């Protein structure tokens, strides 16, 4: 069995994938538009109906969902454990652009460097490291 988180966007899926590729060195396993699937309206033809990205062996599905209201910031929260504090801070700096910082990078009782934010696509990230 495999459980794959699915992240819904409101028309910004391609942009979010590009950011996550940059921040986490993610790769795209596949990406299909509404046009590729011959579904949706003319306005939706370039939006993503389904995609899968790989972040260090972890799979995520992302899609633009035009049929339900997306409430920014609460549709999913992801925790990423990085290798070191420099990686945490680098990811934080990129993800915070246009987003909302909840916790600046700082030591905690469970990590030498932890931060939290909602990125510009409404995804909540908790980022920390073990050393």
C-alpha cells in the first residue's frame, strides 16, 4: 500500500510545481493538463488536471481544482526534515516569498532549526532538521 498526498491549487499548480522543483530539487513524474485529457473549458485547457512530483522518493499529486472552494492555508500541512540548518534556512527564504511566515527559523526543543510558513499557494510548511 502507498498513500500519496494530493494538493489542490486554484489555477497555480504549474507555478507551485516549479517552486517546489527549485526548493526541494523535486522532479516531475508526470503532468497532464485539462486540454491533454480533453476535459474542461477553453479557459481550463492549460491548467493541471493531474500531476505527480517526487521529492527525495516521496510522491505528491498536485492538481488545479476548479470544482470546489480552496481555503488557502488549511487544505494540507507538510513537514519537511532537511539535512542541516543551512538547508532549512534556504528553503524558508524561497518559500516565504509572497507567503505568510508563522515561525522564523530558530532552535526548538525538537530541532536545532525549525520554521513554519504558508507559501504563496496556500500550502502550510513546517521545516526542520535533525542536526
